[in-house]
C-alpha cells in the first residue's frame, strides 16, 4: 500500500512540476510577445514624430513664403511688372441718391 501511495505522490509531484514549468513558459512567451509589441510601437512612434517634425518645418517654410509673397511691396512690384501704373489720384465714389428708401 505504501508503494502505491509513494507512486501516486511521485505522480502528483511530476504533474505539479509539469504545470509549473508550463506556466513559466507561458509567462515567458507572453512577456516576449508584449516586449515585441512595445518595440514595434516605439518604432512607429519614432517615425510619426519624425514625420511631424518634417511637416512642422515644411509648414513654417510655407508660412514664411506666403508672408513674403503676400507683402504689399511684393504685390506692388508684381503689379508694376504686369503693366499696372501707380497713381496718386484716388477717386471715391459715393451715391448721390440712396439706393434703398426703406
């Protein structure tokens, strides 16, 4: 009877060891998968940050270019190059009769 008890105890210990080893392996694989996912996410974040910096720089350059092109001196120069003449006489038109009576 003692032999059967010893064998069943040994069998239980082996099962317990098997369960513990399996659990540790599952935890290790889970940690590996999570680490891999974090590394990939970190790389994506780095690429997005680089793209954001590039777009911000491009945006600054475009704002500067827009400011230069829309300045009054630039518009005046382009108008003169297009054949427009600068005038010193300004004519203001005011209506003699009100357009709407009511």
